[in-house]
C-alpha cells in the first residue's frame, strides 16, 4: 500500500515514480523536472515511508540549475544491497503459516512474532532504523520496527502505513519522536504500536496498543490530523478477549473468572479510571480480596500498570 504516494498531486506522483525508480536502480544521478527543494524533500520522505525495502539510501544532495539533479547517498554498493535484499525476502517466509488466515489474524501473527523474537535496541546499533535491524540483529528502534511491521503486513496482503509523530514513552514518561503503524482491517483502520508493546513486555506479551482508535491512541500519541481516521471500536485486543472492566464489580468478576480457570497471570483493561494516583492500589486490593475469597488464603500480588491506556498486568505468586 503506497499511502503517501496517493496523497500527492499528479505531477508529484510522476516525480515520485521517477525518483523511486532511480533509487531502486542505485543511480548516481537522477534528473527530474525543476521543482522546489522542499517539494523534493517531501517526496523523498514519502518514498521511504511507503517502501521499507528501500533501506539503502540515507539522504541526497540536490542541484537546481535548470533542472533538478538528485545525487542519492547510498549506504551500500550494489552487491551488498542485493545480498541484503535476498536475505530480507528469504526471511519473510516466516510469515507463510499466516497466509490463509484472516487479516486480523495476520496482524496478530506479525505483532506476536515481533514481541517473541525482537528486543528494543537501546544501543542504536547498525541497521536499527531500517528493516535490517530486526532481520539481522533481532533488534531495532521504533522506526526500524515500524517499517518491519509494514513490510511483513505488505507480504501478507494487509494494507498498512507508517506514522511519524510523538509519544509519551510508557516506561520513562518522556515525550519523544516516535513511529508506529495504522493498519487497514477489512476497510476499518486502527493504530498499532508494536514498539510500545515490545518495551512493555515483561512476562506475557502485551497488547496495550493493538488496534486502538484515534481517541485511545491520542492519550499518549500525537500525530498529524490528515491521516486515515480510526474510529471503529471493539477490535482492540482487550475487547476481543472480553478483558475489559467498566467498574470495580466487573473487575472482581473478571479476576475471579480468570483465577477459577487456573490462570495466575491476568491482563485487563479498565474503561474508566477516576483517580490515577490510587488506581493501582485499588486494583491490587481487589485482586488480593478476590483470590482470598476463592482459595481461602492470601497470596502475594504484583501489578504492572500502563496508566495512560489503563491496562493492568496482575500476577499472583
């Protein structure tokens, strides 16, 4: 899905195609019709957002002298690009088992593959900003992971796009530049932030940012308002799992039901949080009381909470 290409006018689309062809051919110089430098910059950025397989160009020099001459700055020569590209194509076969699944199942498959195989690259090592980081090193930062998610979903026939914006890191509480995806599932679009779920993971996989609406993602993400609207509800992970509590009574029922199923590790999302300062203690108290009521004994309870998304991970030991 070339989402950003479709945002351009006809002239810009022609430039986009010519520039993309030149880059994919590793041309040393690409001659385009005369245009403004800022317009070239926008089109160049759009090409990289639409095409995760273009991992081998970092920037360009531009000369405006009757025409527009672009001299791309390639990271690797042709043989290295070809070798890496073949490795990427071979790697994508790990998603073949999901080929005949529904679009939602494909999305979940990609999400879980990332959480089960990758780590966030706090060292900012080589390739961390491209799909090569996850594929070669099993690590990446948000840009590399987000592009990897798009590449994988493209392979499975699921439309998605890369979103650049800012977000409040759920671990540090700091607002910082961030990238995530918007995914099209059967005509409805949702926000998917695999990176945040990856960094939140301790024991079980996290799904705090799986298929969120604009309203929910806006609690800790900031982005341009000209992106596809994500307004369809009920396809986030917790809604689909029936793991949402609208009141303390519903929370008691859910914890009790889950404990009776023999589970000692519970993930639940609260729909309404009135006091963020005391909610963790209240959830812990409810969990402790429910366990004691069911098993007639006390147990240690630990809680990890993502307050902005009101997701609680409760463990009984």
